[in-house]
C-alpha cells in the first residue's frame, strides 16, 4: 500500500502489505488526521504490540529554526497537559541539549526508519546542559525505553518518539522488528498530520470554503467555517469519488468525503443544510454504488486509491 506524504519535497512512503492493522483503529486514525486526537489514535494503532505509553512528534526545518511540535499524546492518566508543557519547552529551548535530536539530525535520511537509543550512553557526564535535560525529560517523567521514528524530506526532518510505560521492560526483539515494519506508516501518517496542522504563531483563523466547480455539476457552497487545508483535502476526495466509474452524484460524493474527514451525520447535515435523514439516504445510496456497507470499508476504498 502506498501512503503519500503531503509535505513538500517528501518522497512517497511505502507501507509493507504484510503489516496487520485493526481496520477500526486505522479508520479512527484517518478520521483524526488534522485534529488534536491524532496522537491518541496513533497510539491505539501501535500499542497492542509494543505497550506504548507516550508519543510525541516534531518537525525541524534546519539550522536557525526551532522544532515544531506536531502532536503530543499519552495514555497515562493526567499526563497529557504536563506532556504538552514539556513539548513546548523542548521546542523552544531544550532541544539544543537533546543528544537524540543531535544524533537524528546527523543520521536521518529519506528512508523512513526507527532508532533505539540508549540515552545513558549518549549523554556526556561532563555536559551539564545534557545532564539537566535528562533530569527534566527522563528522570522526572519516569520515561522508560524509547523508539524514534525518523525521516528526512527535503530540508525537513520529521521524528516521532515513542515511549513505553514507566517501569516497563525494554522493547523486545519482536517489538523492535514490529516497529521497524511500522515506520513508513507511522511517519507518513505523522507527515499528513504536520501538513494539516497550523504552524505555531500562524494566524489560526479559518475561512469558509469557496465555491468549487466540478465538471458536470453546479458550484456548491459550504456554509460553515473550515480549516483551509481540510477544505482542500475534502475537495480532493470528493472529486476523486466523482470520477469513479460507479457514478456517484455530487451530493453522495460530498457526504462520503465528509465522513472520511470525521464528520458525524449531524455535522454533515449542518454543513450541507439538509436533514439527518437525507444524509443517511445519500450515504446509503453511495455505499450501495461503491459495493460497501460500512464506514471502515469507505476508509479502505480511500486508502486503496491513495486519497488519504
């Protein structure tokens, strides 16, 4: 399966077809792309095999810039707000003293991979800044073994750090092999999240979707406020579905595209100014034409055609 990154300069990332995923968890992850729930859903996809407790992702665009936190999530009760604060402190100051970041910045390549660093071996006892960093980000948080997915896309480096539960055993050899196999999927998913997430400091306003013409249909207008990048993705999915030989109507394709982006029946009805029953009718007709019977199967259609 080919999962394409939307980050400029990135090469397509290939996910080995042998990787087994829970379809419902993948569907939830796809629906969460571009939302604050992305990290939590990524942990749900990864965790059954590797006992992951925390994950955090950063994107770094080269010397003179600061890493941007793409997401930070934890399955440990009460840790998320503390983790968000740590991520902010890391991206503004402490990344300079992180030996893992320094190593990844030297070795990361266009090939998606995962590294397993022993933080104790990377830290120099003579470097007081590194010692303070380890105290704050490892000892105080009781972080256990970690894995760092990483890839370089043009001038940008993206990495996703995965941590086990405090006090748990190190990643076993089987877990490490699983994570190596997962690395293209994890990184391409994180790249999509980075692409749809507003940059820190940007004006995070949203705008109404402009009228978009589709061959053979009158222009339609979305009356509610949308994030612009999400609107573009909606238009891409909708247009691709319209080109399918099964012959979806504009409204059927529009409803399906919004389902893929995570909108509920109520949300779609408000977006399109139609009743929930009408949404259900369009969905039912679209599913029949596509030969599917569930939202999970709709996600599979979109993944198979590289729409998400």
